């Protein structure tokens, strides 16, 4: 009787299985899309992050015009990543083009930008599945690999951080180039070679990690044919030519890096196993891992780590015949990690986002080992992997909550990178922006305990004192900060404001003019100088400075409000009302501007 009841269920299951087999691409699209949305739906409601998103998207007026697409194709762009920047300029034009397109389509709605990141991540999962199936990897392994990869919490930084999109875009073209290489080796058709070349160039134009096209092409050639025959060698030469073209374009555009780290091979093994630990057991995550980078010294730990890397290499060689797919996954993971292990000079010592490509290799290894486990032990192994995935999903969920608020983001990151003065300073800067001045002051003092000459934290203490109507101590902090970094424009501008508060208009005027000379395209000093001239009765001079500020940053409400005050003083009510209205449009609900408009109406 029980068998009769189970029969319909079996028929339904068999029918579903048969449909999946005959429509595997559609089935995977549906399953992976649902899975990706389940994993990342929360990120769609996150705001812009204070970590690069504001400088690169919100406060970047260049993203608003089509002309900027041409600009980004022929120019390097300086990365002022966050409150404490260490990056230089990089030639990643397709990354900037993608942000421009989003800005044109979505405006400043962060949901649209997050949706683009999520779609790119999902498309990369689909491409990964397609690549694996074309390599004749069984459907279950080929499907499980991207499903595991999509859920790995180590990739939350690339997906949840809008400014991390460059890795998603590069991944799109890297996988596209691998797919084109497969088709070229199978068919020998030049159209696929053309697609391969284009994808290789586009990968590099998205992010420097596009250099991984060459080693992954070698891996694919090894898996499909003899890797040193004519066609694979032709692909290698094409990838090298694409890299040469990229470096030439980068040179012509003037790309440079402020921070340079020479190659360091001694800590390579320690780098590798730290990255591997973050992939497998992401207990804590951090958006700033530079302070976790191993020291460039010879010790027992570095020797043991090197021995471990060599042991892994030997293990891959021994596995390649019995477990070829797992060996391929370990190889993929390793070649994607090694460039970031101190081998290639980069501006940041370590970062979790560097593992975006390597994590796909780990997912393939896990899926392949599960498939190769003997049947009598398979249920145990699958149970362990399922628990690992569920735990990873919970970590991912927690991480996406952290990305919803910069204070949560920095505090959680400090748990993983407690020695990062950069993270600690950024936390203080956010607290200062939010008006939590006591907390910000305490955080800045903590920064100085770790690094007494951290100039930005000293200037931050000056900002707090100035906002607390203590210009004397504020000026002292600014002088101390400027003795460390004389060209800090923000500190010079605020030092001028403190001097004005202390009744030294001449010193304040000189400081404002110095700030303008240091950074003529920032409007803060023009506004400050205009206010100073206004207070001294030089209304014409004040008007000139406010008009300059409006031309430099037409989206800043401050110079419109200030110019409205000048016109109101002159009795030009209509002109004043026009300026106040523009200020209110740029800063809706501002009580000072509303009060000024009401005052004009009551005259």
C-alpha cells in the first residue's frame, strides 16, 4: 500500500529530473537566480557605503555626462578611496563606464547600483557553470560549483560594495575569455579567437586582475588538449599581446600608483595560507586587511608555510589522474591567489576582495570531492559541506547587515583587523559626520595611541574642538597636523576658520588663500574666505568668492545660501530669495535656509 502511495511522488520526481536533464541551462538559470536573490536581497536596500562609494559615485559629478565615458577611456583616475586614502591612480575605464551608465539610468538611487553588482555576480555564476559544462564536467558538479561560489561570504565585499564592482566586471570578461578559448580550441574558428582577444583586453580594462586570463587559459588548454601545441600557444601569445596593449594604454593615460610595495617572496606561503583560511573559515571579515599582511622576514612560520605550499603543489600533481576535477579546482584557486601573495606589487598588502576569482576554484574543489567520495561515506561528507554552506550563508547575512551602516561596517571590520589605524580613523570620521562628537573624539584618541603622528586623526580632533566652539584648542590641533602634513587642504581651511573665530582675520585670510592655491577646485576655502570678507564689510569681495564656489561645485548648497545672505544685506530681496531657493533645492528641509526665506517674506 505504501508503495502505491509513493509511486506518484516517484513519477513526479523522475519527470522533474528528466526535464532538468533536457533543459539543464534553463533549470540552472532559474535555480541560480532564485538562490542569488535569496542570498543578496538585503543588499538591494543598503545605502551607499561611506567607504569609496561617496567619493566615486555620489560626489563624482563626472559620472553625470556621456563625455566622461570618453574621458575615462583616455585618462587614469585618482582613487581618493576613503577618509584616509593610500591609493593612487588606476586605469580601469570599463569600471568607470559602468558607474556612468548606472548614474545615467538610476540617478543617485543606490538600489540600482546594488542591483547591477548583484546581476554581474549572478551572470558570473552562470558563465562559470557554462565553462565547466563545456569542459565535460558532470552536471551535478558543474551546477554545485557556482551555487557554492555564489554563497561564499568572502565575496560579500565585491557584491555589497559598489566600489568593488571592478572585480565583478573583470570576472565577467575573464570567464568570457575562457569560454571563447574553449570554443576556439574545439572549432579552430577565428571568430572565437576575436572574442577571446576582446574579452582579454576588456578584462584588463576593468581591473588589473584581468591578467589571470593567461594562466586560466593555460589551465583550460591542459584540460582539453596538449597545452604546447600550435592553437593553445597562439592563445597564449594573444593574451600576452592583450596585456601589452593594456600596459601601453595605461602608460599613455598616465596611470600611476602612490604606494609601491616591492615583490616579497619570503612571506608568500604565509600570505597563501592566510587567504586560504579566510576562504574556508570566514569567522570575521574586514574591508581593510593591510594590517594582516605577514612580515617580510625569514622565520620558522614562513618556512613551514612555504613547505605547505610545496606540499599542496605535490598533492595536486598526485591527484591529477585519480581526481582530475578536484586537482583542477585547487590549481585554479592557487594561481588566482598567488599574484596577491606579495608577488605582484599592489597598493594594498592584503584584501578579501582579491579572493573573488580564487574562491571559484575552492568551490569547484569542494563540489568535485563530494562527487568522488565513496557512496558509503558520501552522506557524511555532504552533511558536513551542507553545514559549512549554511554557516557561510549566515555569515553572509551578517555581513550584509554590516554593509547597511558604516559604523557597523568599521566596527565589525576592526574585530578582524584590530591593528588597523585606517579603519579606526574612518570610524571616527563617520562619528564626526553624524555629530557624535564625544565618541569621535574618543576614537581619534585611540588612533593616536596606536600611531601618535596620524595627521588626519589630529586634524579630526581639531574639527571636533571647532564644532564645540573651542577655536583655541582647535587651532593648536591644526598647527600640529600641518607640521606633519603641510598640504592637508582640509586642515588648512579649518585652521583658517579657527583663526577667524580667534579674531585674527589677516591670518585667516592668508590661510584661506593658501588652501585655494593648494586645491583650486574645492569650494570650501572660497566659501570660508567669502564669509570672512562679508564679516569685514567687503560685500563685493564676498560676492566674488561665493560665485567662484558656485562655479566649482554647483551641487553644494553652501555658496548659494551665503550669497543669498549678501544680497539680503544689500536689500536685494528678489535676488536673495532666488539664491535661498537654490540652496533649499540642493539641501531640502534645511532650517537655516527656510528661516532666511521666511525673514525675507516678512519684510
